[in-house]
C-alpha cells in the first residue's frame, strides 16, 4: 500500500534561481538561514480550514513548509529526514 503522500515532490514547482518553491496549493516557501519560511502561510492555512479543520490545517502548512525547504535544499530527496 502506498502512502497518501506518495510522489509528493511532483506537487512542487521549483525556481532555484529565485530560491522559491511553490506548492500546487499556492504556498510559497523560501530558505532563510537553511530553514523554510513561507511567504503566505496564514493565507494557505485559512484556505485549508474548511476542508481540513482548525487542528489539521496548521499542521498541514507546517509539513508543506518542511517539504518546500527540502525541495530547495535537495530536490532529488525521497523523503523528509529532519
């Protein structure tokens, strides 16, 4: 059985020149001192609230920020290890 997060890398659009990773949800992630920082985390969290609820939406945004940072650090990585 595959994970629901299988092939998650395909949902990201990378612009290494600008240091920007954009998820298909619209979340924009940049690296700041090696840590992922989202330009629009609050906006995306609000968009996720109706479908995923107030407990899950913030956790989803945090996971997506980690994924975006990982993609900027090593786009060939297979999974989050940190």
